C-alpha cells in the first residue's frame, strides 16, 4: 500500500434522508444511525454535519455537500424515539452556517417540522398502533432545542404517509399534501413573551438610529421593526436587501443590539456566534405587490406585509418559527405587527412575504396583565426527496 493511500482514510456511509419541509430543505438522520461519537452533542457531531452539508465553504456554494447555499437549505435534523412522556419523537435541529465552521443549535426550524412527522412514521419512531390505515396520524413532537411541544397532523393513505396532494404553499413550486402544524404553548406562562415587559420598545442602535420595535419570544425570538422607519415600503423582494451589503450590515447591528436588550446575549460581540436567533423582521400595512414568481397579490387579500432575515439574508418566503411569532404578535393589540394589520383583536392573519402569502392563527389570552399564547397553527407540506446514505471522509469528524 502506498504512503498516500495510508494517509487518506476511506469515506463512511451514514443512513440519511433528504427532505423538504415547508419552504426549507434538510438532511434528516435517525440518532441511532449516526456514528457512536456523533450520537451526543459535541465537536464530532458538529464536524459531521458540517461535512455532510458542505461547510464551511469560502465560495458560498456548498458544492461539496448537501447544502443549497441558502439559510433555508443549509439545515440538519436528528430524530429519536422520544424520552418525554406523551410524545412520539424528539426533534433536534441544527442550522449549519455556510461560510463558517459553525452549527447553531439555539432555535427551531418550523418549516422542517412539517417533515418531522412523516420521517418519524417512516422510520418506525411512531407506535404502529397510533397510525391509522387511512386518515390523519397525530405525531407528538418534542422540540429539543427549545423544549416545546409541536403537533403535526400527517395524512395517511393505505397505511403509508401521503405526500402528494393539491395543497399549494407559496415559496414551494409544486403542490403536495397539506400538513397542519400546531405549536403548543410556544411561550410557557412562566416565561416572558415580551422580555422587556413592553409590547413596543425604543431600540437605540449606535451609529444606526433609534427604532420602535416589538421583541417577542413566541416561536422564535424575533425583533419586529416598521418598514418605513428603515426606509422600506415593506414589499421588498430578496434582491433589494441581499444585494445591499450596507443594509445587511445595518440589520445585523440592529439584531445584535436587540439580542442584548432581549437578554439573549450579554454583549453585542456574542451575536456572531448566535446567528439563528433572534430573527430581525420588518412590517408594513397591506399593499398591492408582485411576488418573486411574478404573481400579483392585492392588498385586499392580505392583512399586512412581513419580511424577515435569516442567517444574515432576507428569506425567500417566511421561516415557520417566525410565522409563529407573527401570529402571536398579531393577536396581541398594540404590537407593531398587530398595528400593521389594522389593530384590534385577531385570531389569525394573512401576511404577504416575498414568495406570496401565508395564513397563521394564534390563540392569545391575558392573565394578570401578562400575555400568553396557548397555541399557534399553520399549514405546511413535506416530501421525501431522496433516501439512502450520505458519504463523508472518515477523518472529517
């Protein structure tokens, strides 16, 4: 054997499934299929996922991995039979950075949640007695990143997950089966939905400005701003923001100072290591606009506009967890989201995003002067794209 071949170890095969969930894509793993040292949190697991996805990539393309070079396609999911009572599956989500060697475990991916149910069923993680021959399988998901319960209602036909259907989701090209997803108690009564105690704050950002903000922790920690205060109409598409490096830097600075005010970090320097949370988003009143697919949406068909950034870029549609935050904030009178939607009490809103529209509902109540959200619900879809094994060099993790 040559010295060269001795120095380079072969590739290893790891069982995996490539899935679309909502407007995101990710590589799904069953925990027990991972190499032993990757079945626990740590450097080995992170390095494995980085190599699978193709990061860090200084070219920003993730050509040598499964990632799609966007925040919504640079994701990994690890599932296991749940260790929590009255739950079927434990769901762990990793947001993989594209150009850095970093996996962010600080939040959830609401879009991929729609795929968790079907993967769990197909992988034997759901008790067969709970799967109907025909009908809906209610998959009880424990979201480990944020310690919350999520319920996915997965359609079943002839004992198998039904993925095809006529449900259309803006941001996804082809129709599929509808999967309603319920985010149960996205904010525990013991937690502060509004970390500062206010539904609207003034956020001072040195060298940038002072802005009205609603900072909320429902779904995922999110900082909502008014589009007009930022100099935007609220109908912007990706290229208007993502091609403007000055704008992106400004949003990241706002996000960092907002994270400190929300108590998520103690100093703005820590924001770089926490890119997945909080999210920054801006809202405006309903206006006619043209989507990224050239579809005209009339103001009469929506309640408001919302644009959100993920991992430093404007999202092409809307993150599922941010949609939960939108629904929760819309249900609470006086928030910037609620005011943009017209104010008053609301149990659901339809908002415009770059790819189209989305409806999200939320049940909010006020107890002892504190707001609480019982649940938020939206419909997504999911589909297996490929299943088999991913291969990575044995010495890469």
